[in-house]
C-alpha cells in the first residue's frame, strides 16, 4: 500500500475533478493536494487574474507614449 497522497486535477474539458489517471495534461489544471482544492481551481484562477489585473507594478497599457 502506498503512503503517497493522491494528486487531484481539474479537467477544463469536462469541468470535473479527476485523479491522476484522467484527461491529458493540456486539458487540466493541477496537481492539487486535495479534491477540495481541485474543486476551487477556477475560483483560484479568477482570484489570481483579479490580483494581477489590479497590480500597479504590471500593466499592458503603454503609458509612456
């Protein structure tokens, strides 16, 4: 019996959480250490995007022109 914790992934094609034996890596986010963490994958992406969009040190706007 393995003592290693299973890894979980969020499948972008099926919008489901799946174990390592799932869809190809290009269609997934992860790995996550728990199923609950994988279930929040899209929320986490949205939170990070919001943070980056509002980061004053990063901007796609060219204000020097």
